[in-house]
């Protein structure tokens, strides 16, 4: 989750929607050419970040125009809706998926972390391509996000999709997040203990049966002990997240970093 966008940026986005900036997949006539790459997915990092290979090189890409709750930010708790968003992106973009990557000339080519910024499309060349960025917003797994003061190319369409998702109360717009993706998803307010680590799994309905004493979601995404607040819960099956480093069936025994 990127820190809240400015009022100016949000106002610009609303204006773009009101003016009908463009329909998804259709570029404005005056737009500069986009950089287009065809590649394959090599890893889903989280809900809005992937790795892909194109032209023999692997790159990290931040899906432009959207923001999903954090699951991997060092020193911060996993945010409400984060695991579900990561799982949905992994479902839409399993490793090996052929993708079309398109930059947005109205935005920077890379962000401050040197990640490529772009739209991801899936589908055959002869058929309709689907925007993964747009779909994540439409289904409530992501919020529309504008960096700075210049709306991105498809801002109007994305905001319209967000409004529909919000009205339908789906994804992060429904319980337990209810639109607030800044609150931690694990622990329900606890800082440690058996229950601290359960809310994300409960929210996604996927408490992994391999763990007892905390509700840990099944992968994807792959979690580390630093991603959760639960400590000293039991491994009762296969340690799918590799929490138990010493093999004594007690997971995440160390202090939370």
C-alpha cells in the first residue's frame, strides 16, 4: 500500500473520470507511443508487483494505476486484504503465463525502486486481451492510484471500475477491510501470541491446515515470519511457508523483526 495520494492527485483522477478520459484498452488519440514488450511471468511478488522475462532479461514490474495492500514491506504488518490480492494476482498470472506489457507515456518509465511501470495484458494475439490492472480494481482487490498530479492513461476507466466495486462492497470494500487497507490484517489488534496471525487467513477463508494455533493463509503468497505477528504456533503437517527453521515443529520462534 503506497502512502495516501494527495488531494490534488485524487481530484485530477476524479476529473479524468468525469471527462471520460478513455475506455480501458483504447488509448487517447493524442497519446505518445507506448513501449510494448511480450514476455512471460516468472514470479508474483505481491498484488501489484510481478517479475517477468522478455528479450532474455528478467525485470520487476509495478502494475501502474493500482495499489494493493502491502504484504512484503519490511518492518510493517501485512495490511488488510493483502494476502487475498496477492493470491488473486497469482491466479491471474501464474508463472509461465504469456503477457503483453505496455508502458504509459504520461507516466515515468520506472519508479524510485527501479521497477518498470506498466499495464499487463493476458490473452491471445488474435483474441481480446484483458487488462490485469483493470480487473484487480474492478473485482475490489486493488484501489486506483495516481502518483503525482498527472492522471495515468486509463484513469477514467479505472476510477469507474473502483466506484462499481465500492458500491458492490466487494474485495477490500467489504468486510473485514471496509475500505481501510491501512490496518493490519493479522492479529485483530494483538501484537503477538497464538491468535496474532489469524485475521488474514480468516479474511481469505483459507486457514492452512498445516498450522495450528494461528490462522495462516495458504500460499500464494509465500510468507516469512517477518510478514506475520504470530509466534510459536505449531506445524502439524507440511511447513509450506518454511516457518520452522530448526525442524522442531514450532514455527516462528524468534522475536518479530
